[in-house]
C-alpha cells in the first residue's frame, strides 16, 4: 500500500497521495483524452492505493428551504469524504474552473479541493489547490 491508513492520514497527506495517483495516471495515458477517461482511471488508481473514492457525487443546493440537485452539479471525485477533486482536460484552466471548485467546496462544506488538468505536458503544471476558508 502506498499510503498511510485512512485514520492517520491528514488532509495534506491525502492531497499528496491524490496528486501521486494523478501523476501515475498521466504517465501511463498522457494528455489529450476525455475527462471521463481520467476520472475512471483515477478512481481505479486511488482504490488500488487503498483510498476511498466516490465518483459523480451530486451536489445539493439549498435555496429558500428547498433542496435543488441539478444534473450539472456533480463532484468528479470525493476522496475519503474529505477532499474534492475536480478533473479537467482543457487547453487552459480558467478562473471559472477555479470558482466552480470553490463553489463545490462551500456547498459540500469541505475545506480543500484539487483542480487537476490532465491536458498538460507536465501534470504538475496542471494541479491547483483551492482552499475554502470560512
């Protein structure tokens, strides 16, 4: 197993392990594939590392006492019910992508998210940490 037991793993160690998983996937597949391919491969890689991951997790919005779950509001990867990972395969990450992740963090009441763009020659250039501060 490449990571610490779940109960001992802090958020920073968890995010580090997610980045390692993304690097492994990127090394094997390279850039240029659809986001959905990277999502499936990331789920496999994380599970093989002993890390709990859920895909396509619905995000609930509360508005005037009503809950709204739209088809477009889905977290790509929710890791250990703690870390949100938003995956992209785009030419350039924009402020809109970053705001989307921050919104998901706020709505899901999570503190840290990773925005990972697989469409980079070096994956490290495509990783952005987003912190939800109260």
